[in-house]
C-alpha cells in the first residue's frame, strides 16, 4: 500500500524498523495531540496536530500552535479525529503508528476502531513494533512467509474460512468477541480468508 498519510497516535512511540520507516517516509504526518511531543523531540515537524490540545506540552502548544487543529468534542478519540480529517481531505490510504502501549483501554479501542475507518472508506493499517493490524471484510488475500504467525481477531464475521493455513479455519473456530484470538501458522506464501455474510 502506498501511504498517503500517517497518523501518529499518543501511545508508545515506535522503536521497530518498520513503523519507524513508515513514519520517516510519510508524505504527510498528523500527530494526535500529545503524540506530537515525541515526534518533535525526535527532530521532526508534523504537518498537523489534531485534538483538543489537552495532552501536548505547553511549550509545543505555543511553538506549534499554528499547526494545531483543535477539535474539542469528546465523542471520538484523537485517532478517529485524525482519520476523519484525512478522509475529508481525500486521503484514503492511511497508516497509523503509535496507537498501542501505555493504557490498555486505549490500545484496545484504537485497534477496534480500524473496522469503523474501513467502513468509512479508508484503506488503513496500524503498524506496531510487533506486527500489523489490517481490518478486513469479504475476501482478503495476504502475502506471507511460510511459518509466519497470523492472529485473527473476529468482531462480527460469520462463516469465516481460510486457505493456506497450517491449521484449518472453520466457521466455528473463532467466536465473535474481540478478545478471542486464533494464532495460525501460514503454510503457503499467501493466505485467503473470506466470509459469506457481514453482520454490522
């Protein structure tokens, strides 16, 4: 995926090569409020800082106030505000980094929100120091290495099937709750998963 913009959330700043490279190569970076502090501390200047301005340092709020796009409403989190802003600007291919770590409730929320972004029209992925979260629906094919571990987090799918996995994936093997995960090993270079019906 050729990324049009990167959202840097206010979780733990990435340290692994892949998310750091995605951040370094980003054509446009939106920092979520306090996430800007670490980005600036690492010698970068964001294109935009979005949020209500409550977690960015006073020093950076003053120095980069011209980049701060304040959205005071509390119905959505800053990551969602950033994604919605990018979609309003016609940027659909979005990478998110820094969305995990620190508070576990924020981590779970940020991951689960990927489904909402996908439904809103975003081609979005979250990159962490340990992996990639990709929201899916209908039939999806992934290029993987043999032996690579894959976790499937099922939110609403019924009749979920998979091909190219070491262990069979049947419609009854994953319960429809976010905390249920299934670790699979990839048998071939690509795997395909599909579901026959979407429950929203």
